[in-house]
């Protein structure tokens, strides 16, 4: 994939692949590629969530610093 995959796109594709697994619609020939793509999508989602968590913590720390400065 050349362009950055957004979390929502990755998660939606992941849900579609999981649904094919649940229905038993994956042939043995397709299975390795589907599993590899599933792993890629999980890595993308995990990375996006970690980055978002870091961003939220940074913003909250900045806001806490602003609140402390205002009170002083």
C-alpha cells in the first residue's frame, strides 16, 4: 500500500476479512495472504491507537501546564 491507510479504513477491512473467516469463505490457497493482510491491518490499527494515545497525553499535559500557570 503506497498511501497511508487511515485507522477507520484499516479497521473496516479487518472486519470484512474476519467476517470471511467466520463464514468459512476462505480457501486454503487464499489463507496465507488473508492472514498476512490481517496482521498488517492489526499493526496499522495498533500504531494509530498508540500515536493517538500519545497525542492525547501530550495535549492533556499541555493543558495541565496552562492550568497551573493560570492559578500561580
